[in-house]
């Protein structure tokens, strides 16, 4: 597969889980990938995995909720390979807390990592994409941004915000050659979901039409599609690899 040859990509939060699977898949399809993560060790591991498989990747530590963290990834990409034509805003955290116990710090942190991180990434990417007349952005939302999650008010709000951001930005820049879309996975087997309560996970899996959670590779396949020219008519969409939980 070489749908993404000669593409320079940045994947945030690619040191584990879904982000790692996305980075590996994009590299397998020919992209050069900058692997961002809060954990330098995790980012290095993903980049090494890609290199060992014959792909091209560079690792960089950075917090997506800060402009400097985002800038470091773009600087590495541009200095090493040139224009970043593909950005995947994936980095995320989760915290399950009843709303009445949620404090402003919990709220601010959740919004900062997801929604501010997505905004900062898009803003940094967009100028050079518009100048180049081409580019693709894929934002990782969640089906909880569509239906809400119990004890996940801040997470659900952040993910709904990402879906709104995606639609509005797509309207603004698609005419100039930049495609922006979102992916809203259902539960996926990663550390993030393993941090939620076992009771919730058991009940949730039983309730899914497929009867099981997805795997990171399922989300990565959706991202690779959206990143490729196969998705050239997809603009401002939110695709749902969600095992049938949400049907729109
Ligand atoms: N796992 C699921 O069921 C699921 C479902 C829907 C959406 N998502 C979304 O998918 C994305 C990836 O989730 P995952 O399940 O792979 O999580 P994960 O916890 O397995 O991996 C997340 C990665 O992001 C990194 N990270 C966290 N905060 C960061 C920051 N501020 N800057 C840079 N990196 C940071 C972590 O170090 C980690 O390597 C998240 O946005 C999440 O909300 C996950």
C-alpha cells in the first residue's frame, strides 16, 4: 500500500494505543511520520517500531496543550522533511468523575488536552497547508461527543467541541484544498479505556451490537482512509468505527 507516499505527517499522542496504531499504519502506507507524545520514551518506542518495519519516523516529546509542544513537532517535521501535509490530532486523556464532584481543574485539564490541543494543532498546520494549497487534518473525537458518557461530562464536552471545530474549519478551508474530518470511535481496547471502571467496561461490551470493543488498528484504518485521496469528497465528516454503538 502506498496511498500516502511522500506525505509528511504528524500524529499527536502516538506513543501508545490508537495514536501508535495510526502512526504505524500511516508509515506502512508510505508517509514519513513525526511521533509526538508527552512521554519521550513512548514516542521513541513507536518511532523505533516504524523504523524496524522499514518506515520513516522521528520521535519528539511535547504537550499538545501548549503552543511550544505543538511547535516542536512541526519544527522537527519541517526541518527534517518539509511541509507537513497531514496532521492527526489524537492525544487524549480520560477521567471518570461524577459531575457533582468535578472541579474546575478537572474541567480545564480535559478541555486543554483535547480541545485546546486540537485547536493549537490545526492553527499551526493551517497556514502552511493553505500556502501549499493542500493538506489533510484528521481530528480524533469520540462517540461520547455525540451521545454523552456517564461521569464523563468534561470528556464528552471536549469531544463534541472537536466535532464542531472540525465542521466549522472544514467549511472555512476546504475550498482552498485543505480537508478536515473527524473520527469518533466507540470503545477501543487501550490503556485509556482500561482506566475506566471494570463494571462499566463489562456492561458496555455486552451492550454493543458487535458484542466487543474495537482495536486501535480499526481506528487507524479509518484515519488512513480519510488521509488518502480515496476520501477526497469527505469534508467535515465524523466517521464512526464504533462496533455499531452509534448509528447515524
Ligand atoms: N480508547 C477508546 O476507547 C477511545 C474511544 C474514543 C476516542 N478515543 C480517543 O482516542 C485518542 C487516543 O486514545 P487512546 O485510547 O489511544 O489513549 P492512550 O491512553 O492509550 O494513549 C494516549 C496517548 O496520548 C498521550 N498524551 C496524553 N496527553 C498528552 C498531551 N497533553 N500531549 C501529548 N501526548 C499526550 C499519552 O502519553 C499516550 O501515549 C484520545 O483522543 C481518546 O480520547 C479513545
